[in-house]
């Protein structure tokens, strides 16, 4: 009996599904989101409006969606993976043509009740498709050129569409997550060495293209690179964000200034204090201990996903779980590196903590599929 036949025949029902939920993962996700509620309450000056109350409602909805997704058998999500990828690419094309423009970027589709960011949906859809692809593909073909070229095109297509919005940060995250999926699936290391060499050549070409007719990235992206390399060169202009962020983090010390006592955020020196730079507010108010505690919660979520993947019996569930965990890791690690001056500012929010709707919803759908794989694995 194949795994698919087994999973269809012996799918748990009713209360048993609830008991098979990874409740430790649910608690960890809720704990991280609660940190977000606390910080959004703080940056609003001790008020639930306009951010904390809305974020609580969004998390409640997202958590409910996660439970619904978890109750659906994992083979259903496997069969839906190609459609999810197709819908994701279609939405990226639509947003490039008709999307809402904010702060010079065209990344959202206004649905009335929510502003959907298709690039967030693409992160999960890509993981689903690649997990299904490598589940279908015989292991002996994994590193053959033709079967490597297909997922490469699958990854580069949405990455190119996202870059055109323009959203270089998310495009890099999509491409990195896809490449990591290929590596975990067993693609030979020589391909990654070739990509790394090509990446070095591309970075060199990007710098050489500056102020030429064939410039490869936008001027504001070059300014972000300049700011990353030397933020003190323009502390009141392009370097303002990261300079103020570093001041906030450094002033927190070991234990922080205390809840709602962060001067950088309360006096509005810290930019985007409720979204991209919310980690700096946490570090200022709760210090190194608070920042490290949040990082520990994130690390535990990754550990629980890896342990769950090891216990799963089929390749699709394993790759899907690892892929969701890798996406989550890239999300918070890039944000933290960005706000600490270790990476250029690319506009990546802190997952489950930064204010936002579509990113949280899509992320919780991904964890819902992780839960589905855990519930419906053979026991």
C-alpha cells in the first residue's frame, strides 16, 4: 500500500485530529504573536488603536484558518500545489499590471477587506510546488540537468516578477527559499557552486552598471547599498533609518529601559516603528534579554518543525515542512540583520510581530499545512 493510499484509508477523524495537532507549535506561534501585540500597544503610546487591536483580530482569523487548513488531509494540499503555484504567478502578473502603488512600489491588490500581497502567497505556493515536484521525481533524476532546469525556471519566474514591482528583498527571499528546497531535495552541490560563482559575477555587474544606460537596479536600491556600507555618511538622509535603529538597540543595554519607556519610538525618532523596525523597539524597552528571548521563540519554532519533518514518512510532507521552516527562518533572520545594520534595508517585516495582514495570514496557512502533515502521518 502506497503512502497516499494509506493516508486516504487511515485518515484520522473528529477529536483524534485535534489531539494530533502539534500544540507546542501552536503555543509558540501564539507567544510570538503576543510579543507583537505588546510592542504595538507600546509604540501606540499605551493604546490598542490603531495597531494592536487590529493585529489581534488578524491573528485570531489567521489562527482559525491554520486550524481549518490543518484538518484537511495532506494529500489534498499536495494535489493542489500546481494550482496554487499557477494562481500565485497569475496574481503576480495582475499586481504588476493593476496593483495598488504605495511608497513607489506596486505590490498589493486591494480586495476591500484586505490588501493582498501576492509575493507573500508565492512564498508558500513555491514551497508546495517544489515539494510535490521532488516527491514525484525519482531520486536518481534529481541532479540530471533537465530535471534541475525545470525547478530553476519555476523559481526564477516569480522572483523576476517580484523584482519588477520593484521588491528586491522579497525576490531574493523567494529565490533563496527555492534554492534551499532544491538543496534539501538532494540536488548536487556543483550546481550551487556554479550559481554562487554566477552570483558573484552578477553583483560585480550590478556595481559596474551604476550610472550607465544599462543600470541593472534602481537608484534607490543603490542608495540602500551605500547606506548599508556607510550609514554615517548621510545620518539625516539615507542613513537615518539604520542610524536611529542602532541607537534604539544600543540604548536598551542588557535589561532595557522598561515597557513603554523607549524614547526612540515614543519620540518618533525610530522610523517604521510598528512594522520593519519593531525589533529595535523591543530591544530598547526590554534590552538584550528581551531580544534574545524572542530569538529563542523563533529558534524553537524551527526546531519543532525539523523534529516534525523527521517523524514524517513521505517525501512531500518532509520537504513541505522544511520549506515552511526555511521561509520562516529567512523572514526573521533577514529582518533582524537588516535592522542591526548587518544587511541592507530591504523592507522585510518581522514575522508575527510586525503590523500587517497578508504576510501573517499566508504564514499561518503554511504552518497549517505543517500541522496537516503532522496530523495525517502514519502512526
